[in-house]
C-alpha cells in the first residue's frame, strides 16, 4: 500500500519537473497537457491530436498516459489535483467523478463556455452527469450504457419478440431451454461480482421497477422503499442460480460475455463494446445471430440503463484555461465525434452524429443503441459516490449471495450509511 | 582510537540507515500521523483536521472490519498449519538422498518463485465455474455438476487458501530443510547402533532439532499470511458478500477507492501492531529455543 503511495509521489515529482523544463522558452508554442489513459486504439487518438496541433500552431498538446483501470487512474489524478498540480490542463473524467471534482474545486466551472444551447445538442444523460449544483464541469466525449443483447436466431425460431419485461424474459427463456434440450444453456448472463459493475446492474433492476437509491434533493435514502426492495429480492430469487448461473456472482464483463459468445446464454447485459466482440466470427460462436435493444423493465415501468462513459474536464489550476477549452471544443465537435465513432467504434454523445449518413452506413448498429442511450441515467450524483458505491456493493452482494438473506435488515443499515455519507459530502468548511 | 573507529563505522552504515529511514521509517510515521486525522481525498474542503482517536474508535465499532479480521484470522490459521505440514513433508523428502534430488528441489521452489499476481490469475482460471480445470478434474464433462468455486462465500475463501498453500509451502520447506541439514549424521548412526526404529529416530532426533527451524517458518508464514492482499485482489476483489475481504484489502479499498486516508491508515497501523506483536512473541520463543539448542 505504501509502495503505491510512494510511487505516485515519485511519478508526480518526475512529471512536474519534466513539464517545467519544457515551458521555459517564451517563443515556443503554448504546451497543453492532456491526462488520459491508454485507449484501445491509440493510433486513432494520436491522429486527432496531431490534427489539432496542425490546425492550432500556437498550441501543442502533449498526452500523459495514466493507468487503464478507472480506479487506479482516479487514485493518481485525485492525488495530483489535491496537491494543486498545475502540470495538467485537460483531463479525461469517468462519468462518476464530476460531482467530486466540482465539489473539491478541481474541475473548472465551464458554465459560461459550454452554453445551454450547446448542451442541448448532446444526449441528456451525460449532460446531467456533468452537472453539479446547477453548473457544468465537463464535456461528454463518448458514452456507454447497459444494453440488452439477445439471440435473434433463437427468438425467431420460437416466434418471440425481444422481451419488454423481466418476467417475459424468464418465461421465453424457459420455453427455449426446454425445447432446445441443452442443459448448458442459461437464460441470462450479466455481472454480479462484488465490484462497481454490480451497482450498475442492480440499479437497472431497481430503476426499471420505479425505485431509486437516494434523493439528492432531500438527502434521504429511498433504498428502503418497496420498489427497490422488490427488485433486489427478484434478482435473488429469480436471477441468481436460476436464470443466470450461480457463477455469475464472480462475473465481471469479460466472463459474462464469454458465456454469451460461447452460445451458453440467450440474453446478455453488457456495455456497447461487447457488440464488436460478439460479432467477430474469429472468437464468437454467435456472430451475426445477435440483436440489441433497451433492457427489460418490471411490469408497468419503463426500461432504464446505467450511464457510463468519459468526459473532458479542465484543471482549475491550469495556467492556460483558454487554450485548454479550445482543445476540448475540438475534441467534442461533430467532426471529431464522427471520426471517433467510425474509427474507434465509440458511441458519440452528440445527437447529430447518430443521424450522420456516413456513420449510419459504417456503424449501422449505433442507431439500435440510441433508445437505450436516451434512457441512460447517471449513478447517484454525489462527491462521495465512491463511498456510497462501496456500501451498495456490500449490500447488493450480501443480498443476492444466498437464498435466505435478510434483505430488509440490511436495507435499513445501508440506507443509514448512505444518508450519513451524503451529509459528509455536503459538509463544507468555510 | 576506538572512538574514531566508531565514527568511521557509522559513516559506512549511514547510506543504509538513510535508505531504511526514508523508505521504511518515514512511511510508517506518516501512516501513524494520518491515522489521527480526518483526511478525505475527495473532500479537500473539509481540510485534514486532527481528530484524535476517532478513526480507531470507529474501527473498533465497524462490523465490516471485525468480519475482515475474522476472515484474515481463519485464512492465517488454515494456511500456516497446512504450509508447515506440507513444508515438513517436502523437506524430509528433499533431505533424502536419491537420484534426481537436485531437480526435485528446484521443482518444489517453482510455485514460490512465480509472482503472486500471476499465480493468482492462474488459480482464478483453474477455479473458473465454466471451464476451470478443478471442475474438470472432479466432474469430467458433466458440466451440470460444476461448482462455482469463487462465487460461494465458503468455497471462495477455500480457493484463496488453496492458492496460498500451493504457493508458499515450498518456502516453509526450504526453511525446514535448512534446519534438517545441520543435524549431524553421527547422531543417527549412534541411534541406529542402539537399534532405534525409523519413527523413534524422527521422534527423538529429527523433531527436537528442527523445532527452531519450524518456529522460524511459523514466524515468517504467520506474518506473511496476515498481510495477504494480492490473492484476494486478483481472484475475488473481496467478494462474494465480503467472504474474502481480508484486512489489507479492506484497508486498501478504504484508502484508495473511497479516499479515507485517515481511516485507511488506522487500519494499516492496526495490522502493523498485530504483526509486530506476533513477531516479538515468536522471536522471543525462537531466541530461547536457539539458546537451548546450543547448550
């Protein structure tokens, strides 16, 4: 543990001295540092940054690479910003960070630059995730949301439409498994390990039953209300060990996707990236046999997806906020988002890109993702979200791990914890 | 003259002392310092006020921490017991003269030489619920009987226990083997002349003489097992339902995931004190045994 702290410190020192030397000459172009993690297609991003540097000869953007894992990246960036590190100008933010970065005074308030008219051109979910206390702190780059993948060939064989309710999914699944006589086939595959992904999955069940975790207006936990409790009980009684294998209690995205592409599950919940993997005939047994749409809901309620994705933020201690904004504007323009959608296969946050003819031709599935993206909701907006998430992970995992867990008792404890954490988050020393 | 020598010796030692202080002394002091403050990474506006014993009293009343301590205790108990048992077995085997002994000694050390993160990843695949070799070995092709080892609280803990025993039994074996090799051969010859059986030779010569080595192995294994982190981090992330949420992992999550620097430090300080206590107790015991052995 201490080794990590020490290496972060050393890294920070190395980075800051390195940048300091770079900036000593006045006639050189202004250097903007962009902190991000290594993307899956580094070449595509490099092309974009080179294009920006060509078009803006007075600014040079330099990329600093942080760890790929969101948690590790967060540990490093929060240490640096906490120490008012001026050597970072623009940073990539995970969708759950803006409230924390805003509250801590690390992210620059972009309200005057990123005007309401401009914001309207973006999807609603990512904009609300970047808004805290009525001000906006980030510009969405690309988004993710929980999507519902299904075996279109099997549904067609048994004359089913993609299920709109969870109970329809269960009954369709039962019919198909019985008729296929395949004991290795499961109804559902998703992520139920005790980690961040568990919160995303469980929130989708709770939201699609009209429930929620807590109300950020009043600061009251709403987890103990019937819709949330029913949803959690449903997952324990009908999903774990029934529709989904009990092994799903240790599944993250790759393991659950593996089950699906081996042809061992009929329905699957995952992020947009999974589409390309399941349709690649080299590793997938179900390439071309997959349909996609919004997740099912409980009867009488509407579908909901957990929002994921990444945004650009500007360091409040940056010495060049103007140039930093120029870079962010370039990176989130229609043209750039189109380029990224086609070449890096990421989902754009601007509505207009979905209707672009080139995008529709090269990435036809993106339009099928849009209904789920429109319904995507951010996780609880709070500067103490990482703490709330740990409490929720503990509660969800303990609730669904066995057949006779005491959900009611745990729901009370967890609600109390969440309210306490919320109070802590809204405490500000004047 | 002697005085001059001492200063000279001190100068020779200085670089080492400085490094030890910088990389061991300072971080420990910093952990102690942090554990008396409320320092939350995500909430810098709260400042880092001195809060006295608050973090420690919260820790005392934290049911998750108590559960973690219990889990860690169970892990330490089971792993050290089996590692010493298997270690003794391997050491006796390696001590025996037979063709290919050198190769066997090298083989036994392989698990210990593999970085824990790598072997943890390997065990994660072995215990996989759908294609793991453990299931295949037990149930063959009958996939309906496959057990999701890492998904049930009891078997998840058992899995990381198994991985740890596999990995570090050879370390215990090495320490015990060192103890075996200093036993003079003439003791056995004398016993054989007196007509002592194989068992009584073990009972009256080998066992009493390797006890100090066993204690050293026990000391190292207990302390090391107490600090288990990487196995749980890679194989289960502490789940399901906190069943493998060992103390170190809990401290790591509090500190680096949630950002409670003070509270996380209080957890590491507690681990430090427990380990220090164990070390002092064991070293006292080992020291006495060694003296007795010499007399």
